[in-house]
C-alpha cells in the first residue's frame, strides 16, 4: 500500500517521492528490485534539483547500474552533490580516493 502511494506521489510530480521511489527500486525495499526503474526515477528527481538524487545518479553512472557506465558524468554528479552537502556523495568520493 505504501509503495502505491509513493508511486502516485511521484507520478503527480513530488520530487522527494521520485527520489524515494528510485531508492525503493534500487534496493528492493518496498518495491521489486529494478535498476532501470531506479535509474529512471533518480534521473527525474535529480533533474528537479534533488541533491540526494544527484548523488545516487552519480553512483549509478559511475558504477553502470541501470545505465551504461559513464565515469566522467558520474564523478561530475557526485562532486556537485558533495559540494551541496550530500553525505552519501561525500563518502563515496572519499572511498574512491582511498581516504
């Protein structure tokens, strides 16, 4: 039931719902695991300025999850999200640099 409401909210344009739907699809938590759908919803939310979604999208591009790998685009999105204070992006970049 919660997934249905989340999906309805995303389809009605709520950016945070789009991000949460992306995470649900990517993790399989509350939704069937589906990398392509996760990428789609992360891209929608990131395009609307959701910083967390930009970090998620950066990881997806970097790792090639739900989309062909594009490390340059992934790093760009990760750096943008990290500069905006997204801890997930900051930690991912630290991990890449071996910190």
